[in-house]
């Protein structure tokens, strides 16, 4: 039955935060963006572009206006993470990639895809019929808050590591690309294999 709007807002905000913080693939994408985009204000704009884009497709999919099959969407989400790992490796070799040159554009484009992934998770939970717009809005705000908390934790960890190790070996700087890349490739293969 109908529930008080503040309860709906709180519940879906918390669901948004939980979904992003428990979604390893989405977090790896955000981690990739955080490692590539070093300027704090540009990073916040980039993460916000990602949120705006996935909010659009999440809303369209949740309202039944656009439908995409889940398996290919999940595979392309893995591919987006693999792309960022490639961009990280490129950056480590001193060759700026597309993400470094236009981070908000890459985040927005892939955010449109990630929104369909969020829609699948939200479909499992369901939406209160009496407060669909509020539930969608607060879920997205929760996702954005969770992302920004994660980004702050990554930046804090990186700052602490730089204080402890003033001259890290070159391989440490390149390690994230070579950890994220194989994991994303595994997910891609696993998800493509699930098509049958």
C-alpha cells in the first residue's frame, strides 16, 4: 500500500548507496575514472556526468520506454571497464587517451549503458507505484552519494600512500591497469558466454 514519501525517499536513497558500493563492476569503472582524471573539480564533473547519463537510461528502462536485453548490456559494461583499463595503461606509457582528453564525454557515454545495468537491479527490488518519480530520484541521488564517498576514499588512500612512499617504483603506478584489465576481460568473456 501507499507509504509516507519520506520513508520512500530514505529507503531508495539507501538502496542507491548500497547498490553502487556493492556493485564491483560499477565501482571498477568509477575507480578507472578516478585514476585517470586527477583534477578534483574535473573528477566531480566526470562522476556527475556518469550519474546523469545512467539516470536517463535508468528512468527510461524503469518506465518501460526503452528495453534492452540484460546479457548484452552486462557484457558491454564489462567492455567499458576494459576500455578504461586500456586508457590507464596508455596513460602510464605517457600517451593520453580519449578519457584523459574528454573524461566527462566518456563517462556520459558509458553511463548511458550502465544505467541499463542499474535498471535490472532496480527491477528486482521494484518501485512503489504511488511514488515512482521520487523513488527514481532518491535512488539516483544515493548512487551519486555512494560514488562520491568511494572516490573520496580512493583519493584519501592515494594521498596516504604518496606520503608513505615518496618514490614508488614505476610498476606500482601501472599496476591498476593490469589488475582492472584482466578482471574486466574475465567478466566480458563470462558474460558473453552466458548469451547461449
